């Protein structure tokens, strides 16, 4: 049976192609949604771009018929802009002047008019879903790009084998493995249930698992402190792995390891021309444009966690590499300025990445859980020849109003790229920042 989906503004701003993803069902856009998107079109961020993109697609549909009568879509459904601004009568507590309530009234109007068809309001606004349910209207989140965070791929597994198998692994530096049991670049902790154990990585081309090559290496004085960090270091220092996702709560070391490996690959090994570090600007108060100063001064508060990590790494490097030319400067600001002037380091807001082609760079996208799947796609498609991208973040700590642990871009990439030979993923478990930090993350 065909269904009628009434779409909220935030769905289209989240995914401009949303109305093509409901198979052969009918799509209804309340007129107030068009009005709300019109209010967003001048923005220079992803929201503004999506608003303009939606307008262009609807304008193309308009050439095929009349929007208020409904236009057939290629998938078999239809698309309609509903002009009935009043819709059905709402309880007096819900004022018609509020856009959400006008969308709600259109959904209620369709539910009353089409009693034999399921009418579903699709919105990423939790409160609107609650109000819809209170009025007897079926309401759903936009689920097309959602994953199940409870079943998210973690990048490794523990496997119990015989002592003979572990001995064989150490003797031959290889252990055959069925190709349908592990994903490419998945790690395995082998154990005999007693005293013997080994860490390995699955390579599909070899049809088995091999020892870790880089896990015990240090990067600018930073060494892995636990098993998951060793797995991560293996991926970060392997030039053949072009996309890495690192997930973990605060203090697990994901950003620190990524930055240290980036410095190693750019400054020492010169595998990449530049280390580019970026993070989404998701304001909790005033937008970045209200901060004083030039672009670098505006960015400084947002990039403070990155500065902290670089400072920690460089302070250790000064002790270990006193003869290094590139660490003769004495404070973090001058160090970063020095690397920038040499063209080896760039700290940038994601807003300024769009439209660029970025070859031969080591890119770290911190706090990637605050990106939509579409924004992450935009970021990944900037990668030019010889570029490596690392996405770090915590899907359980999201500041974006319409994303959650299941729908954010970081979780989406983890699930979509598992098994891809160019990609690898690790979920961090143990905090290493300090005993207090780990305790706080667990108890609060």
C-alpha cells in the first residue's frame, strides 16, 4: 500500500535528495517548508547550500507539471507542495503562527482526508515527533542514512585458538584465515585461553592474518599505551590505508595519536606535503563570525583542543629531538606559526574546505560526529592523489541539533567503509588521559 510522507524542513536541509528516497510513495511538502528554506538560502554553510540545492531540484520538477496538483516521480511516487496553510484544526495550545505547528496541521489534515492510506510525518525534530504522536499522527525520524550504533563495527575481535596456531603464527609471521570471517584491515587478538597471545591484522590479498608492523613505533615521542592504540598506530603509519576512522570517548587518545602520526609522516618522513587539521564549527552560542579578529584569531578558540595536542607532542619532542631544526622555537604559538610558514601545517575550519582538491596531504577531521553523512561525503571527495584522511570523534557526544549517535557522518562512514581495502577503523575503549579523566568518563 502506498504511503503519504509529509516532510519537515530539517529533513530536506539534512539531505537535499530526500524526496527521491521514499520509493513509490507520495511526498508532501507543506508550503511553510518552502518558506523556511527560503529563509536559509543566503547562509554560506552547508545548510544554505542545501536550501539552494533543494530549490533548484523543486524548480526542475515544476517544469514537469503543477506543484500544487502533484508531479509524478521516476520511482513511481509523486511530489506535491501543499498550499493549505491552515491544514486541520489543532488544539488551542498549538499556535498556528509557529512553523512546526503549521507542518503538524498539514499532516493532520492528510490523515483526516486519506483515511485508507498511512500518513507519516518525517522530521528530525524530536519535539515535533512527540507532538505528532500526541495527536495520533505517525511520526518518524529520517532513517535513510542511519546505522545501529549498538552494532557498529569496532575494527577488531578476540579469537581463541590453539597454542599450536599461535606458535605457527610467530614462526611463519602468517596464519591462514577464512576470507568470509574478517573484514579487510580488521585486527585480531589471538589467545590460547592461557598464557599465549598475539596481535594480528587481516590482509585479504594474503588470505590470512599477519603481524603488526608499526604498532610499536613511536610518532614524535608518542607511543601506543594499550591494545586499541596499537591497532590505531598500525593504521595511522601505514601509507597504504587512505581512510581511517577512530572512535572513542574523551581521553582515549584518538586525536593525539592522529596528530602525532601526521607530524611524523609530514615533518620527518615527508611522505605527505602538509598536515591539514580541521574540525566542524558547531556553535553553542554566537557563531564564529561574531568573534573578533582575522580568520586565524577567530579559529583559535575552536582549535584549542588541537593546539593542546600539538603542544603536548612538541614538548615531548623537544626533549627527544633537541637537534631538530623544526622544534627550536620555544612556545606553541611560534611553533605552529613556524610550521605554517614552511607550508607543512594548516589549521582550517571545514567551511573553507569545500570546493578544494587536496593532494598529497595528511588530513585529520576532528569531532567528525558533528558532521552529517553528506558533509562527510563532501570532505572525503576533496581528497586528491596521495592524500590520507583520518576522521576522529565520539558518536555519543554530539552538539549538532539534528544528529544523533546513529545518524551522524562518522558512524555512517564506519559502517559503509568496513571491508574496504583502503580503509580501517578502531573503536577505543580505555582512557589514557589520566585516572581522573577516565573515571569521570565512566561515572558521569
